C-alpha cells in the first residue's frame, strides 16, 4: 500500500524527467516503471542523505540516459539544416499569461531542437536543476567538457530564440 502511495506521488514528475531525455512517450513510461521497480528493490541502499524524490529522480535519469544511449546505437540521424525559418507573429491583444505561455513553449521548442548533447546538458542544468558536478557524474564527462557544453548550448539556444523573435 505504501509503494502505491509513493508511486502515485512521484510518477508524473518521474515520467516527465524520462520523457525530456528520451523524447518518446512509450520509452519514458517503461523507464519510469523500471525505475520504480529498481527503487523499491534497492530501498535498503537509500541512505537518507537526500530526499527520496531526489534519489528516485537520479535513478530515473540514469536509466533514461542509459536507454537513450542504447537507442542511439541503432538510429541513423539524417542531416538537417540548422537554419530555422523565422515566423513573424503578433502577440497584440493577448493576455500576459498567454504571452508567457507562448514564450515558454517557444523556449522549450528551441531547446528540443538543439543538438542532443546540448539539449541533454541544458535540460539537466536548467530544467532539472543539477549543478555542474552532478551533471559530470550523470553523463560521465569531465568538468571542463560540462562547462563547455553548457556554455555552447546556451549560446546555441540564445541564437535560436533570437531567430524566433
């Protein structure tokens, strides 16, 4: 009964974490469920140094990245042009809340259109809130590489956002 309560409390957030990494709803669902099974089976290794949600999130992120890397071995990525066409839109006459939602949606669309390495590192840093050291550990990259990826990713995102304005 307690496991069901934990599942119900965290499943939405953990699904979203997995979905942002693997970009496939079915895979995200599988990863989330596998992560809960892992967490429940390894509950004895939970030391309590961090909140349970943070510990579970780490499991989900690790599983999602592992699955993402596995799926990338078999996928051929077609060449795509980097230039996006700018679309002129008028936001006159809409509420500030709607305007903010439009901007947030556009920012996420631009983030999702970035190169996978930039998208992954920026998602972990800007959306999930991990610091550089945690990202280095999760992605198994050096600190210098992490800083470079975040810096270049932010610049690429800025450029894409300028084009859409």
